[in-house]
């Protein structure tokens, strides 16, 4: 329940902030809300704004979504090894020491996130540590550190922002065309509920198509797949 509440409050706060930003930009630049310029600005503010605000909050959201435990002072040899490994890789690529987190999961998984190279997070599942050898786990950690060093999170956020902008813009543009096509005589075309229903359906469809493009980009440029070599596995704990 607490996670749902935090999710709803966070999204409402983001929507409020973006709405205020949109109003200020339209007033400053004198852009007509009803024109294509206003529609493009709306799509850009909510498309890129939502993506970058998500990036800024990514560490906070990631830690709470998986219930991650941040390793401050190592409690055992495994945690000490994790901190040492992440620190060594970070020094080699010249980035700040990321936060290192563990979370309970049977899946063999790890991820990196954060708004910049010197303020990032590397999270590792317990399932990965229990089912991979030390050399395999080191390779995974090195892979995640490379994402941080290459700025992959920012690149992916830009791609997501472009997709979001196109989805919002095209959905409202098509809904506007449909509304104009149904207008006749004194009729005002589609009502507000019908218009936003069309926008919602189009955003869902276009959003799915856009997610395929983002997933393709992530797969080719910043793949998170882990290939496990069939070797003798030694538990770290």
C-alpha cells in the first residue's frame, strides 16, 4: 500500500510540475495552445520532461521498487567483495563510486541507474550471487559499470523522450483530425470525453510500438542480457 501511495503522489507531483512548466513556457513565448506549436510544446514538455524526471528519481524509485539494501558497512565477506569489486571497476573507468545495493530475488539479475556518472547505483540480486561463480558475477558488475561510464542511462532517456514526444503529439494530432472530420454545421465535433478517449487509445497503441523501438535500441546499444558460461559455480556466501 505504501508503494502504491508513493507512486501516485510522485506521479501527481510530476504532472503538476510539468503543467506549471508548460504554462510558463507558453506565456513567455506567446505560443497558441490550440495551434500545432502549442501541441508540439505540450508533447515535448511532457515527453522529455517525464523521461528526465524519471531519470533524476531513478535511484530513489529503483531502491524502493525492489526493496534494495544499500551496503554501507559490509556485514560479511560477500558484501565486502561487492564493494571492493565495484570500487576497482569504477576507478579503472574514472567514475565516482556508485552506491552498491543488494535485493532479494530468485532471478539472476543486476542493473545500474542514476542521473550521472558520479551519482549512480549498481544493484545485484541475491539470486545472481547464489547461482553464479565469482568470475561470472565480476563480469556482470563490470558490464553494469560500463553502462554508467558510457552514459547509457542518459542516452536511453533521450531516446525515450523522443518516443514519448512523438506518441503524445501524434495521438492528439490524429484525435484532432477525427474531431474536425465529425464537425458539421453548428456541431463542435467530438466532445471532450470522446476526444480524450481516442487520445488514450492511440497513446496506448503508439506507446507499445514506441516501447518496441526503445527495447530494440537498448538491446543493440545497451543490452542487459547476461550469458552464463557453463562452468563450475561457487557460491559467494
